[in-house]
């Protein structure tokens, strides 16, 4: 069987975000969790009562499960805040030479204009621990959560929101001298879509005008943040991470093609091309493929998004080929690309190894065809708190027992380790 060798210096690792793994946070998300946990558990119970939507026993038998209110409270999460050294020992054991994580703004600036030096020192220790293990840190400054004071003053809707955020950016990056790769924002389109249109995440305000204002303010924060931080440290490699869907029309009928173009424009961030001008690299996150069919008979909205032939525990379609097509499309920007997230919920670890291998084979094809891909980060290193879905979705290379906090390396992680350690994959 032929073997493909990834370029020299290729980064292999996994991603996490502070709120989902650290535990002990106090931000706008923790407030939203406590206000909505009972409702979310009740809604899960109603869905479970309907036969086509019943939750499998192998998920209900885990702790916590989606019918329990505590599932929706992040609490201690994975306790990564206290266990990061042993967690990075696991990453090293698995052959990872890079790790992507986020810094929790609410820890750094718990009160407006007042910075917590002890928490800044904590993240210095996190970066030091990675360096000591030969693992390159990829740092994200904003992964959706905000300090409570920031939300109370109007959040990202306020005209001066970016000034508050940039103050934090300047403070933390001035302190973290041993960082080379930086993402200012993670998937800015997602919290806007969910928080201001779908209304299933904070601030849960349905207003399309507010959605546009917030997205525009986030884009300005990235643009000005890029200039500010490059002036501060020209050696930084600064990028944007965005979740890009592979869209295609169901067939060649004009209504499907035009529908696909419109949905793609909004879903893949209408400001994305402008952001690339203020980025040294592209952080590409791939989870979804959508084959758009405009037909009033197929759904309430008249839009069918995919065929769902193979699904994760989350009900997301598994479609590895899509990562290749988006990578080919990103080639036009002429920027290095890091796949900063790609993963699936798979509690029984039955599909994960194949999932990783097949995605990486399509990545290899893109590289052979001239796409400048320089790294791949699986989501996630651990099982974690999956936002409004809570703990029941198991994305991790490493299983977490939420009662004892014991870590257990899944078999798929060892299969991924074969690729990371050999820097190659069988085609």
C-alpha cells in the first residue's frame, strides 16, 4: 500500500477550549447554563419520548446524560485547569507536536480594566508545560465566552466592545512571550447565528439587525487586533479560525444552485474574504457537508441540507471528502492553512479512527495538489462540555470519567498516534 508523507514540520495535535475543559469558570456562559439547565433537560426528555428521536442506551448509561439537569452545568468540566500537566503528558505520549487551546478572558479580566496577574501566570505555566514536552502552543484569544461585566454592558453589540477586547488582547500577549501562533477569534459566525438568530445560546436574542452588528464588530476586532498585535510583536503568526461547510447543490437545477450560493455566503461568514487580508494563516474547521435542495415538500423551511447516510452520535453527517473540496477552494487565498478542528461525537469509539484516517487521506490529496496545509488538530483531546448540549457528546481522543476525572486513552487515539509518530498515512 502506498504511503504519503506529510511535509517536514507538519503539526499534528488536538484542540480544546477553556470553558469546555478547564472548569471553575465564571462568565456569561456559566450564567446562561444555570438559567437554562432545567429547560434544556426537559426539552431533551420530550425529544427522547418521540420514537424516531430516542437517545440510545449507551448514551443514557453514561454520566451525566442529556435527561439530567446537571448535564448542562459546566462546573468542574474536565478539571483541565488543575490537571494540564498530566493532560499534556498524554498528548506527548500520543505523538502530538502541537496543541490548540484558548485563554479564558473572564479569568484575565474579571472586572473591567482590572487584570488578574495570577491567572496570567497560570497561562504562562500552561505554555511552559507544552514547551517542556516539545509541543507547539496554538493560542486562541476568544472562544465564545465573555466576562460577565462585558455582557452586562451590552456585549458585542456596543460600539466600543472591540476596545475592551483589544485591551485584553494587548495585556495577555504582552505577557505571553513564548507564543508564535495565535488566533484572535474562534468561529465568530457561530455564536452570532446561534445567539441572535436561532436563539439557543446566549444572549438568545432573535434580531437579525443585532446579528449583523455583532458580526461586524467581531470582524473589526479581528482586523484591528491583527494590526495592534503585529505592531506589538511582529514575529507572531496571527490567523482566524472559521468553521467552513462544504456546500454543493442537490442537482444542477437553478433553484438549488442559487439557494446553495446564498446559504453558503451567510453560513461560511460573509466577511471571511476580508478577514484573510488581516491573517498570516487560515484556521479551517471542518465538520459539515450540505447538499442543498430547495423543495417545499421536504421540510418546514423548504430546504434539505444533506442525505445523512452516515452519522455521528450528534446526528452530524460524516463526509470526509468535503474537507478536500474546501481546502482546494481555500488555495486561492495563498495563505498557509491549519485544520484547527475536525472531529466527531462517538461514545463507543467505533467510527473515530476511520474518521481521522479518511479525513487525513483527503488532506493528503489536497497537499499533493498544491494546497499549503501545515497542520491538523483533532477535536478534541478530551471529552468535554459541548455548550448547550452539555457533557453527553463524547468527542475526545481521551475518555473522561466525570465522577472521578480519570482519563482513559481510546483506541482511536492510538491509531491516530501511528500517523503522528510516522508523519505519514497509508493511501
